[in-house]
C-alpha cells in the first residue's frame, strides 16, 4: 500500500467518523455514545472492506500481508506472531488450504462482530 493510499483511507475514515458522530448527536444519543458510535462506524468501513476481502479472496490477503510485514520493523514481529497462529507462515502460504480457510473464517468473524457491535451501539439511544 502506498503512502497516498494510506492517506486516502485515513481521510475517508476521519470524514466518516465526523459525519457519524454528527448524525448520532442529532438523533438524540448521549454524547459518549455518539462519540463511541461515530468512531466505530467510521472505522467500520475499512474493517468491512478488509474482512470482506479476507472472506472472498484469502490467498490475495495472505500475499498482501506477506509483503506488508517484510517491509517494516515492529510489524514484522507482530505479523510473524499472527502468521504462526493462522498457519500462514512458511514458503508460499497462500497455497495452503488450511491457511486460506483460517483467513476466510477470520474475515467472516470480523464482519459479523463489526456489524454486531455497530447494531448494539445503535440500540443505545438515551
């Protein structure tokens, strides 16, 4: 991911967060719930995109992750830890059926939990 792409994603996330906080506030939510809910729904869109991509194209996400963790310092240690847990370490992990299944499951779990927490925040109207 290039610096421009990271900047674009960060900008869109920040704008979505601001709009969501504003909408929560206008709809009578308590200030704390409006801020937490706004931040959650602002971050949810990139989280949904990542989880959806992991669910639909796990091999592509494994390849992307392999490239991402080899380019940075501390992220290499964290990425290696997750790689061992998901079984996506070793040579050409995107060809492993077990690794693809685990990444696909993690993506679906990410989408379900994200939607679940988002719906719970919507139900917290004061």
